[in-house]
C-alpha cells in the first residue's frame, strides 16, 4: 500500500466548523506540476511535516491566478486593496499521516498590503512583485521586487483552457491529490502554524500551455525538469478563509 492510500483526503475538503475571517474570489487558476524526487523536497520543509506523495511520487507546483473581492467578514470589498494577482510555488505535505495540505515555498503578489497582512497574520512567505495579467489572452507576467526573497524570481506564462469536460477531480485521482488542498502550513520562529480555506471543488479543465519562462521554482531552491508539466485550469472559485492556529 502506498502512503497515499492510507491518508484521509476527504475530511479536509469539508467545510470546517470555525469562524470565517475573510472572503476571496480566485479566478483563472493555472496549475502546473512537475515530478520531483521526494527526498529533494523533504530537505526543504520543516521538521514535523512529511512530503505527501501519490503512488510514491512527489510534486512541485507553480500556480498563477488573480484574486478579487477580498474582504473581512461583515465588511465590503475596497476597490483599491481587494483585487490583485498572485503566483505561488508549493508542494504537498502531511503531519503523521493526517491533515494533508500545502507547503508554500513562495507566494508573489501585486499588492503590498496583501503581502504585509499575510506575512503578519499567516506567517506565509509572501513577496512583493510587479504582476500584469491580461484576462483576454490569459497572459501572466510577474517580476519579484522584494529583496527578502531570492532574485531573480520572475514568470511569464500564457495559457488557455482546452475544450472538453469541466468537472471536479475524482477522489483518489492524481488531479484530486494535486488541486483539492484546503489546509496550509507555515513556520515562524521554529513554530508551525496551520490554517484552513474552503470552497466548492475546482471546476477543472485540461489546459494548454502556450508559453512559459520562469525562475520562481529555481528561486525556491528546486531544480525542476524541463519537460512539459502536468496542466489543469479552473475558471473561478469563491473562497472562505479561516484564522491561523499553532500546530
């Protein structure tokens, strides 16, 4: 039996009985994944977390998308701070065979306020970045400007959904393993934190990658393969965000 088969991957997708602290809408998500030897990734995550694998294989992901409607509970979105673009580099982890989630190596965002808030509240490695996104052509250009992170850390991505089925990932599939993640982990001062998000399952489509030049994965300390990555696209989900807690 693979490790993957023994971990409960359905419970974390259910809406938690916790107080929602924030709402967000995520649009035009592209999920790019490359297979990486698990031991290479294990060396890059904190003690207390183990690299999660599917049929013995581990993955690093590059996910560009755009965000709107960011607002705290019971407050309206503010136009000048509630919308921005983001790209993250991540892998997948669990704790002692439970609570499978995401470990972020970096999250680059075009909002200085969002970067400051996420660093302070969620202990996440957010970085300021100049990002342009054209929704008509699904062209994403990102250039990190934050010297707290490794430089250069840039990305040019052009993509489009492929005609065909639009449907949630099937539980037990590789697609479900890669995208249906609702727990995030972070570390600060040798303390591990966890937070939850919730949304309906991603409406997944196959994606075509029309252009990719990036150094974000390299900046995270990972040498990825040069082969074409696994590709998925989701048009939109509406997200509830919950507060962080010490693990």
